[in-house]
C-alpha cells in the first residue's frame, strides 16, 4: 500500500466520544419546543400588572418638568389619590402646585409624593 501511513479518522472517533447532550435535536413538526427551565417557571401577566415598580425620583422629576407646559395633567399620589389640573413646578425646590380651575381647588405637592404623571 504505497508508503503512506494510514491516518485514523479522528472525526468519527471524536463524535463517538462526545456526550449526546452536546448535539442539538430538532423538535418534530407538530411538537412545540420545550422552554429552558429558567423560562418555564415564569407566569405571563397582563401589561397592567407588569408595571408594578415605582418610577424613580428622577423619572418623576422629568415627567413634572414636561407637564409644566401641558394644559391638563393627572398626578397619581402615593396616598392613592389621582388629581387633575394644570401644574406649576419649581424644579429647584422639587415642589409644585396642581390647580384645577373647574373644581376650584389647588394642591401643593412634593416630588416625593408623586407616583406617576399622565399628560
């Protein structure tokens, strides 16, 4: 056989020594792929329930700065109230006043009391 040494087929040898878990298996056509374990435990919730984290002070501050130019805003306060009207906001003190001319009332607030601002 010519003077060439025979070279073992390393590819076949390597494939037989690798664990079977390294090979990707495709799901059958009618079978849905299984989710990884870290994803399977998550429950899906409606969007209204997903946003449960409170806005940061800086985010509320930015919303209040933008709301100064709006004709009508709704403030959600930490005590559960939602008040509507126009606002005056002092960016240096972090305080403001919501004024509702239709219902003839005003409310002084601090940026720490505000949970959300809807314009």
